[in-house]
């Protein structure tokens, strides 16, 4: 069952990469604050529309009307303890039902939200290496801790040079290198692991580029966070390859902070267009 769910995530990522690669391409040429704001506003409106058409709008409208009526009763009959307590109880019941009515839309929105965040993370979570800049590369091997490590080699190319490594950590079944970027663009690190060859994408340049920090194994959480590259098969000698890219400094489109900004800006956009779109939440 778990393998089937993982395969579904792989298929969804493949579709999201095609759509995200086309729709998010303008991020490369826009200022970070502008692209982050535009993306948040658009996704906020789209998610609001999903909420509208997957929720019971008539029931939500009725519950909200009951809550308003009981809040008015609190003001008009505040001298009566029994009326006030009854109104407060009905308000709490109404809030409970609003939560119940929101469960189905939330479950429906969960999948597109996770896919959207995975695609946005490729642009905002890290910046590409600059020409002449160094970074660490970690290759994670499969197998038990007592198994011997296979021969592992990273092939140097015109796009990069190997400054240090391989450094082996047998207890964690990891092999590390320190590389230096030599040429702008998208490149591929080529690894020779025993008789197996595998690759990992490397992004070098200025501004915004799609940065795949990790080529993951077949764990659904890693697949959602790193959707760009094809995951390793369970029987592969390599379980993951990660490049430690530099953090991006910005409170709107920087490492980790972009998620907060996206959430706040999308919520604000949804609230602004809620009434024109006639959505009860």
C-alpha cells in the first residue's frame, strides 16, 4: 500500500513539474518580492475557489447567520445571564460546525497545496551556486551499517572541480565531497558507484533558478519536498544525493521565510476577493 502511495506522489510530481516549469518560469526574471507576491495572490484566489466549490456554502452561510444573531443577542441581553450563556453556547456550537464544514475542502486542498509548495521551494528555498563558489555534496548509500562501502567516485567536468573528497562516513553510509562551480547553467554531477552510474542536477548562476537541493529516495516526505528529479529506486545502491546550497536572504522570497510570506499573502488575497466571489468561509 505504501509503495502505491509513493508511486502516486511520483506521478503527481511529474505532472506538477511540467505545469510548474511553465507557469512559474517568470520567477526567473522578476524581483523576488514581486514574484512571491503574485504567486501568493494567484494561489490564494484559486484555493478560495476550490473551497467554494467543495464546501456546503448554503450550510456555512446559515451557520454564520446564526452566529451573528447570537452575537447580537449578547449585546442586547447582556443583563440576562441565562440568555448570555445560551447565546455563547450557540456561538461555540456554530464555530464547531464551521470547522466540520471546512474539513472536506481542506482535505481536497491538501494535495494541490503540497504540490505548489514543492514547486515554489525549488525557486525560493535556496539560491544557486555562484561561479567560483564551493558547496558540499552528500551521497547516501543503502544497505546495513555493517556492510562494506562500494567504490564511489565523482567525475570532474568543465562545469565543476572536486576540491576535496571523497570523504567516507561508514557508520552513516555517507560519502562527501567539496566541489567548486566553474560554469553558469544547469549541469549534472556524475557519480560512479561500483558498476552503477547516477546523476544529480547542479544549478550555477545569479538571480533565480530552479534549485533541486536533493535527488531523493522513495520516501513520500522527501518526494514532496524535492520533486524535481527522478527518485532512486528502492533497490538502488544510492538512496539520495544532496547538494548543500547557500541560503537565500529575503523575508519575502528567502530560505524558509518564503513559506510564511506565501501563507500570509495568500490568506490576505483570499479575504480581499471573498465577497466579490461570494464565498462563505
